[in-house]
C-alpha cells in the first residue's frame, strides 16, 4: 500500500508498506528510520525459552503514517527498528 512516513518535524518519505491485520507489533526498516532521523531508544526484554532466560535489546521508534493526500494520519508508537523484517526474532 502506498503511504507517506513522516515525523512531527515534517521530514517525510513516500514508500510502500505491508500491513498484517493479525500482527500485534509494528516494524520499520533501519535505513528508513535513519533517513528520517527518527529518535530511537532501547528496550531490554527477557525472553523465556525452554527453561532459560535470554535478554534481548530491541530498538524502538515512533513516527506517523499518512495516505498520499494526508487526509488520514496515524501515529505509530513503539515500532521495532530492524534491518530485516522477518518472523524470526522480531
């Protein structure tokens, strides 16, 4: 779906996005995040896997998405910033 990713400071980038109606997280590619200079922060989470606990750091950011004529805008908060968007580890 074509849309525009933008910041409150009016930096923007048109792109195509994939929406998964069953997803409970949002993700953005690291290059897009870097191109828009999105502020990030790290969240450390403990993952319990087969009786052991693994601590993982996730980089998060927030941004806005709009349709091409800006008639609809949605704020995306706590989106994972990742190099590759896969079902493994993200």
